[in-house]
C-alpha cells in the first residue's frame, strides 16, 4: 500500500534510510507541491548529497508559486506592491507558504554550499600542515578500509553538524568560529553571507581571542576607504549573483508578518550591538586603540597588538603611526631585551605604563639586564632607534632638541657600573669610524670618563679603570704659557675641593662631576687625563697592598698631608695582608719601594698619592709599621743595610719608643713575657741602648711587677697597662701595692726598685715618701722594729740631702722631704704600743730637727713626756739596783749627774702652748693639717691580737697615773691618726 502512496512511504522512512534515489523516486512522485516542499523543509540530513537533493527538489516545486506571484505584479493596480502581495497571500495562503518555504530552502542551499566549501578548506589546511612523507604513510599492516577516505565533507571537521549548521543563527555560527579560531570557516561565512553578518561585524571581531594573530582574520578587520572617507565594506562573494524573487525587499516586507524570517538567520536576539552604519576615520582609529588595549590587558602580547596596528595601517586607517611606534618600541623592550637566566619576577608591561615612563627610564629598562659583552650591541639595536624616534617626534612637534639623544645616553653612562662603562668606551674609541662609535665626541668621551671614574666608589676594579683610560683620546697639547698651566692646575685643585664632602653636600655623583667637567677646555681636560693616569697607577699600588681607596680619594687628599700620612700608616701596617707574606723580607723591600714611588713625581710633574710626605717620613712610617707587627729581625736587617731606610739614630730611637708605647697601650696584660707587652719590650732591642730606651724598659718592667700584685682598678677588674701609664702620680701605685699586699712592706728594696723603674730614679723626695709609706705600713702592722729601721733609712737620706744642698732652707724639695720625715718620725715616736723609749726619743728628736718652727713646741712637749717616762724608768731601775748594792758592799763611785739634773740647766722659752690644751692633741691637729694635703693615702690595717690590747690597756693606765688628763688627748689623736692612714707629700702650712 505504501508503494502506491509515496507520501506514506516517505513518512515511514527514517532519516538515515533516505538516499538521493529515494528522494527522486518517492518524494518527487507526490503530486502536492505544498506537501513536497514541506517535506523537503522538514527533513534535515547528515549527508550532504541527500540534503542537496531535498533542497533542489523543494525549490523546484515552488517555481509555480513564484510565477503566479510574479504575474500578479504585472497586472495594473493602484495599490502598492506590498499591499497587493499582502492581499494576494491572504487570498492564496498556499502560495504564501510556498514562498516562505522557498526562502528557507534557498537560505539552506546557500549554507549547504558554504558548509561544503568550509569542509574542503579545512581538509586542505590539515593536509598542508601534515609534514609526514607519503612513503611513511604506506603501512603494510594497515586496514585497507582505513586507507579509503571519504570525499564527502565531514561535520566533525567543523565541530558543527550539518543540520545545526543549516538552522542555527548565522551570527552565532560566526561567533562560534571566531571563538574557536576557525578562520577559514569564518572567512567563508563573511564572504558568502556578508549581507547578513555585516551589521554584527564588531560583535564577531570582539569574539576573536585576543591572543590570535590578526593575520589570520585580516579579511574581516575594518578598513578605511580614503576616497569615500568612511569605513570600507567587506568584499562579497554571494552564492547567487542576483536576488531571488522571495528575497526582494517588497516580497520580504509582505512576508514579514508571517514570522518565517527567524529560520533564515535574521533573528539576532541577544546580540550586543547592531552596527549597520559605516564608521568614520576617527571611530576606526578608536576601535583599533581599544582592540590594542584589550589585547595587552588580557594577554600582555605586545607583538599581537603591534600586528593589529600594522594591519590597520595597511588598511589605511589614519592616526595609528604614534601608536605603532610605541608598540614597536615596547615590543623591543618585551621581546628583544636580554633577560636574566632565572627570572622569577617578570615585569608586566602595558601601554599605559610605557606612556607614563620618562625617556631616561625607558633607556634604563632597555639596558637593565645588559652585560659588558652585550651592552654595546643593545644600545645600537634597542636604544638608538628609540632615541631617533624621540628626536623625530620633537621635530614633528616643532620643539627640535638635537642634544636629546646624547643627553639621555650620557645619563645612562654616568649611572652605570664601571664594566658597562668600559664596554661602551670600548666601542667609542677615537680609532673607530664615526658610524661605529657610540659616543662620537672626543671631548665628551673624556668628560664622561673623568666623571664616571672619579664618581665611582669602586676600590677593586683597577683593571677596568685602566681599560677605560686606554680608550680615551690623547691630545698632544702643551699649555701656551704660564696662564693656561696655572688655570689647569687651579681647575684640579678646585676639583679636589668639589669632591670633598662638606656640611653642605655629601658625596658628589658622576652626574655632578660631568657638570663640573662640561665647561673645561681641551687644555684642562688633557691635564686632567694626565693626572687620572697617575691616580690609576697609584690606586693599583694601594690595592696591591690591600689598602684600596676610591679614585676620588686622590683628589681629596692632594692637599691633605694628614690624610696621606694616615693611609701610608695603613699601607705600612699591611692591613689585610696574608700571614704567609708577613715574614718575607723581599716583600717588605718591595713595599718600601712602592711607598717611595707613591711620593715621587712623574715626568709631567704630577705628585703621587703621598706627594706631601718627605722621604724620611715615608721611611719612618714604614719602620713603624714593620715594628708594630713584631718583625724586629727584619727591621734589624733593613736598618743595618744602608740605603733602604735613610733614618738617623735619633729618629730610629723615637720610632721604636713610639711603637713600643703603642703596643704597651694596646696590651691587655702587663706581663712582659707574653702578648703585646712582650712586643713592646722586645721593640726596645732594635735601637742601640740609650737613656730614653732604658727608662721605657724600666717602666715596662715596673708595669709587669705591678701586674703581679693583682691591683684592681675597680671591683673585679685588674688594673690595665694603659691605666698605669695614664696615672699622673705613680707614687700612688706603690701606695696601692702596699695597701693590697699584706707583707709588701717587708721587702723594702723591692719596693724601692719598683719606685726607680717607675721613673723616680734619683728623685730623693719620692724615695723619702716611699720610705715613709713603708714605715707607716709597718706601723699599722705593729711591726715597730721594721718601722724604726725604715725610718732610720729615711732620716739618713734626708740628712744626706740637707748636707748636699747649700741653701737647703730655701730648697722646696728639701723642705718637702723634711716635712715628710718629721711627720713620719713624730708619728712613730709617740706610739704608746712602741715600748722602746730610747728609739722613740731618737725619732722624736729627729722630728725636732726637721719640723718647722711653728711645730717645735708641739713636738717638744711629746719629747718631754717621753723624757719624763724615761727618767721614771731609770729611777725605778736605779732603786732596784741600789737595794741590791746595800745588801752587797760595793766600792764607792763618783755619782753621775742624771739627765734630769742636766735638763734643769736647759732654759725653755715660755710659750702660750705651755698652759694650753694637751700638746699631743695640738701635734695631732698639726699632723692632720699636713696630711690633709697629701696626694695619696695608705689604707691602715687593724691590729689584732690580745697582747696588743693588753699592752694598750697597760699603757693607757700608766699614762693616766703619770700624766692625768694630758694623755686623753694623746689617745684621741692616736685613734684619729690610725683612721686617716699614712699620707705624704703635703706642703707646709703656717
């Protein structure tokens, strides 16, 4: 039944079962045109040939409707075309439907042709990119079926199935192809369906990924028609050269109310903007600028942005030159600038950042990672084009600046490291052709070199500095007369003042120095280069001995002898030199030669680094450095070898003393057997013995002896050698020894030797004071025998001093010695614990002989008291002896007059002190007044032992019986004296 009814068979046939033959045999056999056309419209096939057969059949079955509608238009009617067609389509709806479906089928036929073309272009593109040779394609194990490729288009190649391609909105298809970067398909759509896609061209362009190269879609980029002064349209290649009847505007308007146009690709709901109007030149320029901004902001691909501008320029879009220049220069910065091997922080370059940068910043960015090996080439291929663009722009702007390029290049040179500068000067030699030279002006080359070298803080790049100097021009110019020579020298002196830091400016930069050198004439520049040569050589010498300086130091110290002397001392002391070279005599001789060379003048009369120092001063500094390192044997050898060190014996002695004292002051221990103190002691063996040398040796030995007593400067800290030297009154050191060591007073000769070594040899007053301290220390220890013996030595020393001095009463030294002596004797002579009355009488008697006149009464009172005590003792002794003689007969003897009888004849003048207060108290106050002015003190030690307490008790009792109230003051005075301690050296007090 279905064979007799083709429409039923068609309906029962599945899509995949339909073939071309089935279309021609079954569907074509149906007589109803409307049904056939509807069936052709309804079916969407995967196979291209079947789909084409359906479309051809459907279109052919609508021809009759076209003829009928066309005939209607030929009939005369007062109504318009649209009104007549609308009325006709209302009366004959079948023709309206046929025409509507004809429009759909025609659109599908065009799309089908585009689909086939796109598939073929895609296949050709894939074959063109296949680099595998055909002979390698011959796989003997491959299936023959695999070798057979279908000639029919495959929908997979387009990522869009044929049914979807035929029905989907064309703008959406174009956006899909643009997004997927399927530019052959997009190109086909815009060429074959341009009339539909043209209003949405910028929406389609916006869908293209920013990273996509513009050469792939150059055909759809907007261009400019110079003749029309508007946007250039796309070139159209429609499948049909003329419009079909249903595509006429009047017919489309009449069919508009039937809402069939959505299937034809006209429904563009959701599209952003419909751009039907042609853009003006300024609008085209703005679009390209926005596109560039989008590309850079989204991808950072400057090369893509540049390619877009270049294509725009090729399409005659105006005002893109500056943008193209910026992008071209920025592309060089991004892609051509050398980058570090391990770049972790890649800079993000944008057009806005580029435009905001100053020219100097751009130059620095171009050369930021350049090396000495590449900087010259980088300047030529990166910086020079940029500088030329800047000059051209300034000329176009009417603000020509011929020196702009040179100024920017010079600024970079002035701020660069010396190796970079050397590489630039290497390519700026006067011997090169002008076209190859980076810096082409010889005078500017010299100024730049002087500024860079004297403005550098480098201390170890002397080979680089020498290389720079070798690249400089050499002018054989001699000053014309004294005026030019003086002017050149004055310039150098002012340069030294300019580079010296002051309160108004700190360290000058290379740019500041370039400004200084800018106005200098060639004569001054030539002189400056000669000085630069000498300074570089001096710098190499100083660097060789590990005392490098920046090159500007030679300018700063050119008039400063102290600075030169300071650096000569550092050089002589071999700061930073390896220990292996320290004991090499040849190295030291080499050092001496270099130091002498540094003070010499060159053939042009230019002074070296130590030009203000004399040869003797250089030798002295050298010897001082040698001695400070403890190399005394090498010093001996060099001093014995005449000609190396031209120093007098006095100078050698002074140097040795100075170094010895320096080592002494730096010593941490006073022991002269170890450390710096040993070096200070051994240093004195270098010069011949002399009085000054012996005095210093004695002082070092005294320091070592003092250190052995462990004297403390403050709790827990031993007295250091520098504190010993800085002690103004060195007798106080002896006092501290006696106070810190219990039995030191017993070694009188040791203490006296220490006194002599401290510098008091031959000083009788100091010796008297020392003996007085020893006596007092023995007294405090209740060693009265040793105190008496020490006092006897002191008395003999004072008597000898008085006998050797002609007018001793007027000699301050004798008077001071007598003052110390009588106080010491009086102190010991009136001690109650000292029971040897005869020795006490002797001591007080000497005190009478040494004390001043105003103290005679006080001392005499004490002497009288001792004499009375002596007489009472003698009477008791005689009484005991007479009782013995009465019991035993004895021969009569002539009576001997007693001391009391002899004293009766002594006339003592009456003084107010006789009836005054206790004489002992007066003597105590007199002693206190004298002792209050002594510059040092000996701390007393408390007496211990019960025997001493008993003796004092007995003494106090006996005195109270014999002297009543007088001994109370004496006891108080004695207590006060013990609290004060022993003091010596006070001036007389009236």
